[in-house]
C-alpha cells in the first residue's frame, strides 16, 4: 500500500490521462456505501478507500469521458501497523486513530452520495492476528465493510492505477509501490499498443515484498540514519527482492525500459528535486527524473537531520522518520533494475479500484459523460 506525501490531502482533480482498465484477476465484490445525507448526491459518485499500514486514503470520483473526475479526497497518516514489526497485533492506540479517520471517510461518502464503494485493507491487517477482529469492529462502530485483499490483488491494483503513465514506446516497464508494510513490484512486458487495454494482461512477473517504510524504519531506526545504516537497509531489501530480480532480469534490456514508481517516497524525492516550497501534485504526478537526479535527491536526504526533514513541508513531522527507509527500498530496486529514467506517479490503488468499479458497471459504454 502506498504511503502518502502529506498528512491531509484536499480535493483535487486527477492529473494526466486516466483511462479505463479491466478488473484484475481475482477481483473483489461490490460494496455499497451509505446514502447521502448532507448534500444533493452526484450523478454517479464512486468511492475507493485504501487502508494501509501507514495511511488511510479516500478518493471519491464520478465517471468522465476519458476516465473519471475527482470530486473529493482525504488522506491521514494513522500508522495502523505501528509496532507490528515487533509484535503480531494491531495496538489499541493505532486502532482508535484509524477508526477516527474512517469516520471522516464515511461522512465524506455520505455527503457526496456515493452509490458504490470499495474499501480495502492491506498488509497490516493481513499480518495482524487481530486483523479480522479489527474489520468486525470497523463494521460495528463505523458502518464500513473493510475487505482484506491478498498480495496479488494489491499488486494488480497498483499496476491498474498508474500504468497509464508508462511510456507507450517502452517494451518493458517495472512498476513498484512502496507502502508502509509491504512493497509491490511488477514487470510489464511488451509495449502498450492500446491505452484502454487492461495493463495487467502485460504482467510477466510480480511480487509482494514483506517490507515497507514503517517496518523497515522500526527494525533499523528512522530518526538518525547514517550511510552505514542506510546501506544495511538496502541490503535487507535486496535479499527480499532477489527472487523477483532473477525472474524479471530481461526487463532492463528491453528497448526504452524505465522504472515507474508510486509512493510517498518517490513523490517526496520529486518535490525535493523540483525544490517545491509546498507539495504540488500537478507538478509531481507524471514527472520524469533521470537516474542522476534520483540519486542526488537521495544523497541530499541522507545529509539531513530528523528535525530538518520534519520541517520540510513536502515531508512533514509524521513522515520524517520514514522517508529514508523508503529511499532504501527504492535504492534496492534501482540497483536490481538499472534505468536511465524513473517516472513518478502520485496515483495507485485507489485509482485502480475506481477504474475497476466503473468498468464493471459499464459506465464508459453508456457514455454521456463530459
């Protein structure tokens, strides 16, 4: 699950083309959200909620002629998986933080008159022995039906959500999503001949690594990260990545190969590269960075103290101790798949969920959207 680049994200339009994609194999069933209570409902409002190890993130959108139009959004760092690397349970404090955020999400869905919603939980709930009990509690206290998705579904959703940013001339792309508790990675083989074709049909290999920014930072420490500590993180991730790296080794030799990353880690590096005074999604989503630019941004971060990272508006206090762990995961991927360029995506699972629901409902076949 993707970790966010800001604690709270206001409503914003989707940047760049988002085209309909087919539902992933093993897709999940329809889940209806409560009806509108506060304002007139939109014509066909859909909601996608991604509850990960670090973030609770909601996107509400309505169909448009070439994808969808975002009408509301919400993101809050809840650290549901805090301490999970050293224990096997979701803590009561983390659960209470998360339930509070989910109540905000439910209110937004009601206010927007959402007609269909998909609400998923990922690695933290997969690992915790009380994950199922947490799902029951959310249903009882908040009125939302959470579904704990498997790793393949999460990987395929990440591809569906951001594959539109892949270079259409690239004959091979490695897409990755650095989350709080896991990292999904997939090799797309062959050029995208039709932008409306399901991108998951091009997946030649995929994996879900049991490591994310929260779990890696908890094991190695995220506050005071020396270059030696950082290298230890990279080596740990490289070991986990090795099996996938062998299967996907031919990827880097294909014409126009590139990496495509979606996570708070890569969007933060992009914001730093652009020297943004505050995070601007429209400038970050779809940005191309050269290998040297990515390496330079990581080096710059390694030279910062915790308080300096906390004061950076594109990082913030809630993520200051996590961002270098994310950089270590990225560095392991870069070493396994050397590439001259990396494309940055500020989109992912929620966008994949929305496109799957809308395509299942045939909204683009019906037409009539501006």
